[in-house]
């Protein structure tokens, strides 16, 4: 049944969905009393369970876990009247709660594995909420088909597993209607979350690729919501991901989360590379934590492979032992060495590669013929994936051929089981297997090896004499392309595409000395038992809390349309510069210092014509003509350009190359900041830069009088960044004994004399004014880039350092809404010019030539060396 707030699919898919209106004040969702005892004891055949009338006394935060499927099983009643629900104990998400604080209530939001008739949906929803604390999202069948079986399984799933849609029947071409369905389904999930959400108290944890645009829907409504996302599948390399037509929409949606989790660093690295190449975002690592700065928010990147629930696996092992299934299998495979494969029926699981490797092993090592058996369990496919029929027929054909060629009466080298098997039966197979083989060509995590290790360890309380209590040893042959591979250092890692090497690894695993098998098993068990699902969820929550700690310290607001929506988070003291406020302060003051950047401040950064306009020249002359003003242009440009451009402004002070060269107002000569004018270090630095320029296509060297700058903004982002880091280290080593500083910036590496910065220029101006008896009581400092932050930092501490008086009215203003050490901002250069025009209008008239002759000569800074 369609939600009333459902909007047009095309609007959603294009990202132009409306901002949801404010709902009426709603009651806080009542906390449901936790039922004591084992989860399985909560299952009830009667569809009339009720919740406690008294709300829980638990006062802790809540966790809302959102996933495509709820961790539930469902079946119709025998009389076909209503449904019976129970927990799905095989679902990983069910066990997330064991790692969360005991007083943290957990709610689940997701869809059901069955289609519920619309007339039953309200009753089912109420029952699941009351008994299981689950909120179902009922997706219409036509929407589900395009969302899950379409976009998720035929487009995202293949792409994330490195299959490109080279043809319409290979991987599936991008279908806009499926994308629209994906967006619509995510919106329906968001509506279900909002129904039970307390935004100030709750955490929201979204799981997997089915819901990658959900963060935008929630963030659009609640800018301070504490929200995390974990991807359980691989994240492909940027070369693969960039082929997705909606690549930026998904990236920007994920960045609306506070924390994004991945199984391995490879997956995280690919995501970060995509953010760098497509959005220009670079990550930073601080004290072991990786973060992306995104419009003032720090989006955390979490690398933590998921684990299993030890208690659940051990209870299944005990049950398996009681059912005597192990004994039955031991009799069936008596005298045989069993290798085991447990995989879903999927094109990426590499099942046929495993069969071919087994065939090769038996042919190369004939001593195993008649002794070694590969039991391959193929679980039914979870969805309507691509090429399923073809891969299934290929596997069956290989099994028949190998058994016919290498089998004999009483011996089949391949035992193929293609049917659903219970977890209890799976544990029984683990217990008799000498080795588990996983040859997936690409997989997110794959917990089969973890289950096998725990099963081979055995548990206390099992029947005596059972294999489950036997020697604690296990062997693993795992693909290097699965998520658990880096964690299992004792496993034999293989490239599954290399059938010969996989065959040798299988032979090595079953031929290895028993003592070494035990050592490898011990190492694996120690890791798996300590890095279980509780450790994983606890660690994720802790990182989410840390990442969200400053939510209420900053001012946040949402900007942008569609999937371009993002939250800007800024310091509470950071606000837009009020024209009335600064004009009032300007009129009250008697001695003013005005420091202006040029590019990006008075002149738009993307302007082709860089020379100042007549409008800019006019207002500069007006400001400089007021005898109360000391006006300085502080730029990174060379002194030749500045001298030529601002020749008509005789009373304008100029600082070129970030302050290395300074020309006082009314003067013709330039002063040099620094103790030495020797630039011998350039002969050492330039050859280094040239070598990197030759090796880095799209890079170049800019030579200034006092500095060398290596630009790589046109180079490949990843390679350029890597080369810049290498060059930084190289130059620091070469120039270690030279009086220079080597710094990296936005797509640049710069070498310049030590101590040169715009902050020093500001300090020099203020000090000069004080020494001339006209200490500034009004300061205006405007700039747009990183070099201007030195000025903002200086004026922020100038009062405490007695450079300025306590009565000085200080206006540090950056151009653009972004994190800055300035306390004010203006949106663009046009607003800067408009603000300066307002000041020019209230300035005193320029002094006449006679008045100028009566006054002392123009102010000139003292010897530069006196400020060093």
C-alpha cells in the first residue's frame, strides 16, 4: 500500500524531491520492555502477543538498525489466517545488539521476506512493533521487482563485484526506471524510520548497498541526526565505479552519513579515491582515525571486518552433536579426506573454478584419487541475479564430467549438494572437513571460514568421543579477493583464476603436518573469538559517538537540491558579515587597518581577465583617500603585476608573494622581508621539481622571485597527490639546511623563505601604526584561501599579544561559507565589492594636495630587519 507522502518517482530519481514538512508534535516512541530469556523462547504460534503496558525505565540512547530485510522468518498459519513470525537466528543483524550497551534499546526497520496482503499490513505492522520491535516497510511487488531484483541485483551487485555491462545481456545496461525505483524504495524506508525516530536521542545504523541513498532523505529532515552506514559488499576501484551513471548521487548521499564502514582498507581506499577524483575531497588521518572534511563536517571512515556470534554458533554445535548428524557423515565418508565448499549460487563465488582445481589436484597428485573428496554445498541464490542458469548448468556439467572421469564404484570425487541446508547440518559438514576452500572471485566478507574455525575448535559440553571434541585443527584455502582474507594470516591464499596454483594449495592443505595445522588453527581461533560481531558493533558505535560528538557544538544547516543536498557545519561564532554592523564600526573609528586579498576576493577566481576593474580601482582610491585608513593589498602575485595594475593607487600599500616584498603606501621602492636575499636553494630545489614534472603528466612549475611552486591540479588526482607527498619528503631532505619552508597546499607544493606569510604582513602593519601613534581601532581583513588563514589567525590573537588594543573592532572575513579561522564570511567577490563600496561611501573626502603638503610625508615602515 503506497504511502500518502509518496511523491513522483521521476522527481525522486532526479533528486528534486521536496523538503518534508514539519510533522505535528508526536509522542516519543514508547520503549518496549525486553523479554528475558533466550530469543527462541519468544517465538509464539499465537498472533496475539502484547507489549508491556508500562514503559521501560531504560533511559539510554536507542539504536535504529535499517536494512533491506528484517531479521525475521515468516510463514502462513495452517488455517491461512494470519502470519507466524520468529527471529531469523542466521541473520547477522540480529546479533548486532550483543555488542551494544545493555540499556540501549534496539529497533529494526526493513522489509519482510514475504508479500503481505495490503489488508493485513496494519495488523502485521502493529504485531511486529509490539513483539519484535521491528518496523516493516511494505514495498509494492512492482516496486520491489525493479528496486531489489532490478537495480540492486542486476546493476549495483555486478558492478560492485567488478562486472561491467559491456553488452545488454552481460551485466545489464543502466535502466533509469530501475534507478527511480531504487530511490523510491529508499524514500519509503526513510518514512518508516521517521515514524519511530527521536532525532535527539537515537542512533541510526544503515546497512548495505540496498540503502545507499537513504542517508540523504534522513539528513534532509534532521541535520544533526547521528547516522552511520556500513557496506557489507566490496566497493570497487574508481575505474569501475565511475562507469555508474548515478555515481555522484550515490557518493554524495553516503557522505550525508557521519560514519561510513567497510570490511577492508582496500574497499575504503577505493571509496576515498572516488571521493578524491569525483568530488575533490582528500582524506586526513589523525591519531589512527580516517576522516573526510565535507562542508565543515568530518565524515569518519571505519575499517572493521564483521565477525560472527560465538554463542549462537556454539549452541548450534551442541545441537548438532545431539542430533548425531556428525556420526552419520563420518560413516558416509569413512576413510576419505574431505575438502568442503559452502557457497551461495552466484556467478562471483567461483564454484566452477574450485571444481576445476580439484580435478587438477587429483590428476597431478594421483595418491589422492579414491581418497580425497570435495563436498560442494551450493545454497540457493538469494535473488534473481545475472547468469544464474548458465552458471548452474556449468557447475552440474563439471561435476558429472569429473565424477565420470575420476570416479569409480563407491567413490565420487565431487559430492554436489544443491538444496537449502540447515545451519545444524552445515556445522556437521564443517566437523568432518579437513579443509574449507573458498574460491570466490570477489566477495564482501564471507564468514564461512569463521564458522569453520569455531566448529573445529569444539565446545565444552559436547558428547564425548564426538569429532566436535576432537583435535583442534583446521585448514583454509581462501581467495585473496574476499574480505576475510586479510584477517586470516594462517590461511593459504590463492588467486582463484589460477587453477593450477589453487590445486597445489588444496594439496598442501591436506598434506600438511598435523602440528602445523594445529598452530594455524590456534592463530585463527584467537582472532575470530576476539573479533566477533559484538566487538564489531561495539567498535562501530564508539566511533559513531566520537564522530558525532560536536554535532551540537556547531551551527548546521542544509543547502543544495536533490542529491546535491549536504549539511554545512560551522562554528557557532561564524556568521555572515553585516553591512550595517561594519559600516557603524567604520564610522566610529579613528584609525583603520584594511587588508585585502586580490584573487578570489576582489577578483572572481574563475575570471579570465585578472586586471582590476574600474569599479575596484575607484573604491580603492576612495578608501585610500581617507586619512584615517591604512589600506594594503596582500597577494600571492608577483610585485611586477601588482605594481603595474595598481599604479593609479599611489596611497595603496602592496605586499607581493605573500609578504616577501612589501611596498609602503605612497612609496615607489619595495622592501624585502628576510635576513638574506640569497636564493641559492632554488638551484637545489628546481631540479627536484623538474624530475617530478617530467614524471607527472599535467603538472608544472611556477617560478616566483622568492618561491618555487609545483602545481598538479591538471594531473591524475591520485597519482598527483602521491607524487606531491613524495616530493615534499624529497625537498625537505634536500633543503634541510636551507632557510626555507616546504609546504603542501591545494594541488601545490611550495618552497619559500622561512617565516614569510600574510600573517607577518598583518603584524607589520599593526606594529607600524602603533609606533606612529595611530594604533588601529578598526581592522578589516578579507581573503579566500589557505594563505589568508595566517592573517585571520594573527588578528585572532593580536589583542592578547598587545598588538591591538582591547577596544579594537576586528572583522576577519573569508569569502565563501567554509570552515575558517575568520569569524565572518561573505558569499563571493561581488558581495566583497558591495561591502567595500558601502565603506567608501561613508569615508572622508580625499585630502587635497595643499592639505597633503601641510602634513608629514606618507607613512613608511621602518627597516624591515627591525621586525624580524
